[in-house]
C-alpha cells in the first residue's frame, strides 16, 4: 500500500518485509542531509519538527508495526538496522514533545519511549543494552535488561562489538555524531565512526590520557584499562597518540571527562 506525502514528494511505503530497513536508512539519511551539521554535531530540531522530514519519521514509525526484525538474517543487516532505529528513535522522542534543554529532562527517556515492531515495542534501553550490547546491564543498573522469555531476547547480538558506543547518537553535545549505517558498508562505517569520535574527544598529554565518561561507564565492554588502551591505540587516527600508548602502555594514567548532556540543538 502506498500513501503519498504532501511535502517533499515522498511516498510512504508500508512493507511487511526487510525493505523497512531500507526505508529507515533513507529517512535517516534525509534527516542528516537537511537538518544536521556533522562538524558541530548539532541538529536543527526546531526546523525539522515542522518539515516533511518529520512526517517521514511518523510514517516510518507506523510502518514498523508490520515489520518482524527476525526477517534480517545477516549480522551486518541486523547491526545496521538496530543502530539506525536507535538513532532515529532518539530524534523522534526529542521532537515529539515540548522543547527541552537536555534529554535528561524527559522522565524515563530511555525506557518509556518505544517503537512498535512485530511482535514487541522496543525501548531505547532494550535496543542499546539488550540487543546491541549483548544483553549487558547499563551503567545505571545491575540486572540484564532482557530475560530469556522476552521477545527481544532472540535479537541479542553476540559477541558485543565495542565500536557501537561510537555509533549511538544521544542528541547531546558529548554524544557520538549522527550517522546512517548500511549493511554493505557497516564495517567501514563503524571504523570511521570510531576514528572520528576518538579524534574529537580523546587526547594524550605526556602520560595522561583524557577519555569521555562513556569509556568509564562501559569500560568492561572494552576490556578494562588494558582493553581501553588497545582500543584507542588501534582506532585513534593520530599516529603520535598510537605510538605513545604503545610505548608507555600501562604506565599511562586515564582521566575521564564529564559528559555534557546539553541538547545538541542548532545554534541560532
């Protein structure tokens, strides 16, 4: 079934198969192209909310109810889908209510807002910690987010890929840049996302390595201090930082910087 949109000439397609994943990529790509600035990592929520692109999000959200994510069989397709879904749900929630200064102002932000898929409504926490972080508790909790009988349990992605932390966009100044992921190129895209994030937020002065707070929250995902250093050495684009980490090793001291939860809205 097709239903033409009146704005921007976009047609909403209500699929029951894996094509929904392609629609998700297309909508997110349009949002990035028209409303997001990669250099400053800021999004124009105010303009987007009154645009045809916001209508695309709403139509996409409706079409998800007929989509079974189990139709995605390859690891790359599943990883791209869940990352794109997480990031677009974040944007949708921010624009769905009154204007805010931080996502932390919305009560129950990560658990209370959901996209209905077949046969379950998925929250941000279920997508991030249950599926993409291989059913690992968030830094706020001790319990695993998904039990064996939970509908999302079948979609858990093992083993955990720590690069996903550089792919989660949480609409904040300290968050990773907003990106769209494609199954055919997701490995290169995750490598690029990791390199870019580390270039923006990681620095080394003498023997003190400054890392974003998210590395402290989820250091187990990287393998504690030794794993963190290996990850930075492998993915940081600065050859001098790579060399210093390789030379100094465990003698390096780590300083975790504060996470700025201020909404990354476009400056007027």
